[in-house]
């Protein structure tokens, strides 16, 4: 066996070689501090991080009893945002990157819950990473010690999935008696309060497509970096596109 192969195996055996530098969490939350320095421990200017989800019914995507992942977006604390921040890290091999980092289970999960309604999942993931992920300043390569290329890509996708798992929109709505039903309509305030219960009592953004529920964005401020930092739920910075009543929540199966 060649030395280089042995070294590769040794690196895999010891786990991820790169690590984000530790942030002493001093409770300084992004968007809530006057600090304007983008450090490896302070998300700026994209201080609001949004875990965004879809409810796609036409065509339907993902399991009938789950919302699906859209992404994790840094927003400038005011509803505006930067996009496509580093063309040199706009990768076209996200699946390969994740597999090479021993994250095959993550890919399997993403294949089920992070799906596109119009193209391949891989191209959707490339778009989300390139447009939004590259704008998260606290996961830049320079924020790692012993950086190994694309380590931040794996950290990003794992974090989005971890956050998504804490925000089960379908279950939260179901617990409030809000279930997909072609013949029912719901009030905006009822949907908002059902979802606030899984989001630290903060109000998420709700998106509608012709009065039918189609999107939710959960806003957070973060102390520390976007991977290991503390996430605090905050109210939406964007105005809902849903009407205040008469909102439809269509079953996914109806479009088949
Ligand atoms: C806390 O950390 C942030 C980010 O590194 C820094 O900007 C801020 O000055 C620190 N605040 C205190 C009180 O140490
Ligand atoms: C992914 O693509 C980048 C850029 O072309 C390349 O440097 C890297 O080696 C590729 N990674 C894998 C695992 O194929």
C-alpha cells in the first residue's frame, strides 16, 4: 500500500480532520448586537439564519406526512440577503463531497426529505449551497483549524438537517388539528400559534400559493458560529404572503 493511501486511511480512522475554531459563547446573538464585524464567531451581515421548508403538492414531493427541506439562509437582519458569495466554492459534486466525508446516511436522509419539485436533488443542493451556504461567514474555510477542502460543505448540510429534525411542521400542525384536507380552510393565526409552539413562541414566516399553504421559514439569531453556536428562535422579518383566513392546506396525495 502506498504511503499516501495509508495516510488517507489514517485520516478517515481518526474522523474529520478539520474543525471549526471554538467560540467562547458569550451570549452575543447575531442581529441583537451593534457589532458589525464578521468574525468566525459572529454571523454578520447575515445574522438571521432561516431554516426554510416546503409543502409541495403539485407535483407532490417527499413523504405525505412531512414537510420537506428548502435550506438554511443567512438574512441581513432586515429581510434582505446576500447571495452567491463565493464562486470558487460553487460545487457541482455535493453528493460526492458528502460521501467522501463518510456522510452517506446524511445523503440517504436528504434523498427523502430534501427534494426538488423540478429537477434532481443534487442540483437543488448545489443551488442551496452556492446561493446561500457560501454566504454564511462563520463557516468560511479560514474559520477552520487544519482545514480539509469542502469540510464546511458537510457541516452545512448536516446542520440544516439537524435543524429540520427539530422543526416538525407537519406534527405541530396536526397537534393543533390542522391537517391536509381538500375541503377545509384554516385561519392564519391558528397556523402561526401552532408553529410558534415548536419555535420558542416566535412567529415563523408562512408562504401561500393561491391561498394554499406552501412554505414556512423559521428565523433564528445565533451566538457563536452557525454550526456549534446557540440558536435562538426569533420572529419573522418578512411579511406573510397568506391571507388571514380561508387558507387551504392541500393533501399531497390529491395531486397524484
Ligand atoms: C462577544 O463576542 C462577540 C463575537 O466575537 C464580540 O463581538 C463581542 O465583543 C463579545 N462581547 C463581550 C462582552 O465580550
Ligand atoms: C468536488 O469538486 C471539487 C471542485 O471541483 C474538487 O476539488 C473536489 O475534489 C471534489 N470532491 C470529490 C469528493 O469528488
